[in-house]
C-alpha cells in the first residue's frame, strides 16, 4: 500500500457536515495532507472551528443544502457528478442528544433518511471508491458493557435510535444496492474533545463558555464516564478506515475508542479543565434531569487496533490542554495548523 500520509495528496474528498466540529477538523487535516476538499452542509456558522480557521477559503467547492431532503440531494448529485470524487466522509447529522427530545423528527430525518440519501447518491456516482459513515458510541443496546462491533444495537432515546437505525439501514443498503466498486464502512467514535466545538449541551463547550463568561459551571451527571478522546485520535480513525477501504473490498463497522481516557468522570474532567484554564469558577450539579442519558458508555476498539493499525496517542491531560490552548490562542488558524503538523508527524 501507498504511504498513509502521501496517499491523500491530490485525492478529491467530499465531506458532509463540513462546517460542523468534526467535519471542519477533518477538512483542515486533509488540507494539510494536500487533498482537494469539497464540503456540503446545511449551514455555515459565525463561530467555532470552521469560522475561526478561515476554512471557507480552502475548499474546491462548498454546497449548502439539506441532505435529508431528496430534491436537494438530487441537486448535489448534479453538482459533484463530474468532480472525480474519490472518497466521501459523511458527518452531517443532528448530533445533540438533548435536541433530539425537542426535535425528534428533524433528528430522525437527518440521521437516518440523510444517511440513506447520501449512500444512494454516492452509489450512483461512478468515481467514489469509499464512503465512510460516522455514527456514534451510543448505537449499542447495552451501554453497561464494553461493546464490540457485532454486539446488539439499540437506543433508549431518539438520538441513539436514529443512529442505530442508520447502522442497520447501511447494512441493508450494502446487501441490497451497493455497487461492487464502492466500499462502505461505519465508524462508531467516542465523545470527541477538541478546540472550536460549539455544540450545545456538550460538556467541554459548555464549560469553556462558562469560563469565558465567568459564569457558574453547571453539570448534569458528575459521576458519568464516556469514551472520551482527542479530536486527533478520532479523525485518525476515520482516515484509517478511508485509507484501508480504498485498497480493500472489505466493508465493516469500526469502534474508535481511546481506552486510556475512559476512566475519567465528568467531574474529573471539569476539575482538570479548571486547573488548566485558571480561576475559581464555581461548579453546580443540576439534578433536574429532563432527558435520559446513560451513566456509562464504553467501546472495545481492539479490532481497529489490530486491523487498521490505529492506536490512540493523546491522553486526557494533553487533550484538554490542547482545548485550552486553542481557545486562548490569538491566531486559531495558526495554532490549529501547528498542532495538525505535530499530529501528522506522529502518524507517518
């Protein structure tokens, strides 16, 4: 196989959800690898990683449309059919658990119907060899166990169910419609931490907003643990899946979990961030929970470690230190590119 880093040079890569947190980080990392990037999202933002790093100047083309609407997806197909797209990363989603209680239909359409429509679009194009679909660690029915990829899927809330449904739908699509020359995989990544995340009701963005405004930090479940991981470890996993699928006809699902960070509770992460940021902000526990959240989430990523040559590289302290340094940096574009270059040197 071609060297992993040099492989991406000149590749035409379409990223859905490119203005979101993970999609924007993937975009800038791919740009540093000299890929040609194309982006499609429902909207742009005037804050967050995409905005702060000037990414809108780095795409070959950007398309703003709703991937859960069939007519708009058809418009997208006419725009990209002659672009020679090699690989597609599908991140576009309604990604906030609490929002799924407010807008359940929007969540179902974005996460389930949107996944089918982008799969169908990519399948009808002749050029793309790979489609990598991002789902979540929350697709498993039993959250209390260390889940492997073949464990039972399910969901106690609309968000989890919509993502589990996307997994089942993708499996059915592969068996029913997938052209032979297209490889499709799903990636179940943990709770990703990094600079520039503006998602609402997510732990680290909420803490950062409180610290910036000198307001009390309010947390919901101080003793809960999650498969926390650095944005770099997460994106590395997606890239590895895309790289191996380009050469290998295997289609599969993959867990990407930085096990060394699983031991940390919400309260411990808050304390670490406070120490790194400085100050004496007060922490308040909100016991008036209005929606269901699992106390424990865990993933077994041994398959990715064995078959994709993927290993987590960033511990919790380094991950949170990167978040703080990014938020406090004067030039977020410069800082982002500096840390990306450091990351790329690790994975050569």
